[in-house]
C-alpha cells in the first residue's frame, strides 16, 4: 500500500490548481523537501492545514505497519 503527500511540482495541474485556489503559499514550491530529504507537505486547505495533512500520513503509516498482525509478518520475513 502506498500513501504519500501530494507534491505540487511547478508545471503540473496540481500546482496550477493549488495556486489558483490559494492552497499553496507564495514561494513554497522552491522547498519540496527539507534539509534531510524528507518530503514536505506544502498544500493546505481552508479546513485542513498542511501540518494536519503531514501528521495524518504519519499516523496512517504508524497504524497500518505497526498493527500486531502486520508486525508479526514483517518480523518473520527477516
């Protein structure tokens, strides 16, 4: 399963929509990753902040991959 943050790369439809709708702060497209290479959440919506979106992805991965049944399967493969 893959869950990821939407990346508004310049020149894409998502970027155009984000700019037109005010979902992307000015000059945010220059920093798609932080200094450690981790992708940043850049888009925010009136009802959902970029921090909430970022933490939502983290929470999903934590809940999905660290559930008891999945953890048992992962440890058996090693």
